[in-house]
């Protein structure tokens, strides 16, 4: 599994998400950590939207066991997304990002879940659309978190001449 997924994972990071992170940094001035945290925040909102219909129908039907399970899933998902956001805010890497190899199983799992949601025919509805949107933003957050920041540009005449400023 690792050997089969690693080339796809590296290609997605280097060909899609690293250029996107660099473009956002250049055009908007948002770092990759901030962009990843923003994607996690949006995924959190979609997670709440995907769990709300089941939870509200269980509450209105006075089904305590289903409501408890739905509420537990909602809270566990929120704890996982908040933990991921905290991890992105704490990790600062300038050369080799430690999240790139460490989060590979997480990225594989989220992409597998997204593929299963897209391939498996389901009844259209808010919960299914919100589930897909949550997975898209969670995958984007995991990939943006795996990118590395570009080194700072040197400014001035010594940088143009290739001489280090002392």
C-alpha cells in the first residue's frame, strides 16, 4: 500500500498543492499553515452540516440511543479536526516538513473515503453533499499542511550578484 500510494501522494503535493500554496502565499500573503487551518475550519463547518440532519431527526423522534451515537460521532469528528488544526499551527518547518511523511496514512485514508463517497451511489441530500465537501477540505488541509514554505527571498544588490550579504 505504501509503495503504491507514495508516488501519487508525492505527485499531488509537488504538482498541485505546493504550487497552489506558493500562489496563495504570493498573491494573498497567506502562509501554508494559515491556508491549512482555514481548510480545517471549513471542513469543520461541513462536518457539522453533514451530521445535523441525522441528529435532529433522532432528537425529534425521541430516539435516545441514535441521538447519543450521532452526537458522539459529531463530537469525535470535531475533536479530530481541532487537533489537526492545532498540529498545523504548531508545526513550522522551513526545509523538511515533518508532516509530509508522518501524515501519509491520513492522506491515503481521506482520499480513500472521498473516492468511496464519489463512487458509491447515494441518495442526494444535504448530508451527503456536506460529507463530500468535508472530505475535500480535509484532504486539502492535509496536503497543504504537507507542503513546505519557500525560503525567504534575498533583497538588494548582493542577492542579484550571488554574493551573500555580510
